[in-house]
C-alpha cells in the first residue's frame, strides 16, 4: 500500500518465523502520522482493510496534526509518554533548542535517542500504551502510528514480531527500513539545519537504538516474553490470540 502522504506506511506481515511459519499480510499495519491524507488516500486505508488506528503520539503532536481518517475507521489514543519525561516527541526539541542537550553534538543526539528507547521499556506510561497496543493488535485491520513511524512505532513493531517468533536480524532489518522511506521527506530538514550531523541522529533509525531497547528488556525481565507478561501484563491468551491471527 503506497500512500504519498504517509511514506512510512507499511504492512506488518510478510516475515518468516524461526519455526517456518509466516506473518500474514493485510492484518496489521504501521505508519507515521496520518494528518495530511487526501480523501482518496483515506479511502485507500479502507480498501486495505484498516479498521482501527492507534495513535501513539503526545497531546501536542495530536493537537498540531490531528489524523484525517475516513468514516468507519475507529481511532484510539495510546500515548506512550502521556506524562512526558522521555522525549519521544522529537519535534519538541526543535521548539526549544536552547534546552535541548540532544542538539549539542552528534554524540549527544545519539545518546538522547538511545535513552528514549530505554524509556520505552521502563516507564509506566509506555507499559500501559504498549500493553493496550498489543491487545488492540489482536483485532484485524489495526494500524499503529506515531509521528514518523520510526521510534515509538518501531518498538511496538519489534515487540510484536518478537512475540510472533521472527528472528532478531529480520526484526532489525525491518526496523532500519524506515530510513529508506524517510530519507526523501527528511532530506530538506537535514540540508537546512545549521549542523546537519547533529540533526541526523534524531531523524534516523539506528541499530544502536533498537538494540538498547532489547538490551533493557532483557536486563530487567530476562527476555521479551517475560517483558510482555510482567511489564505489559499480556496473558498467554493474549499471545495465543496474536499468534492465531498473524501466523500461518
């Protein structure tokens, strides 16, 4: 499904699992913000089978760019940082750069995003949002998104694919694909920045970011299934429903 106004919109399926099964296509989707969809693009969502949109963005992001959705598509807010404090809203940094340690050097920018990903695993807001997201994904036609569809959505996708049995290398490759989809839209922002090399780490996905989230989950909980059960409070029935829906 190619939609010009949502360049990072993708199907969650198509991947092989370690036991030889395959993740179904046409069941779940991921994207960046859906705030500039044309009426024709909105109908493309419906034609693809999208029936529920889960928005992981902050209050400010949703206020600045509310989703444009067709009639009949349910909308649900699952704010990963409802009480603030861990910087998943990258745009907020650019609004107050004098307060942004992340904008001082390429190294500080990369450290900032690394800490954001660790917070996806450790904060109560993120636990609640990702718990509700994984349960929502039991419903066919669910689409998750944040602003770029790369960080908050990237971790949600990585957790889902891990629980379905997709291997880590495949998950990482799927995650890094966001760079291909966003390189065009972000090129003007990088080119116009006073120091492009400081901005670049904030606008890209990097292996070190997702690996930090995986490492944090394993340090705190042992493995991804324990993270899902203890932090996200997903039950065996929840996991069985996801696998029944997505795997064949």
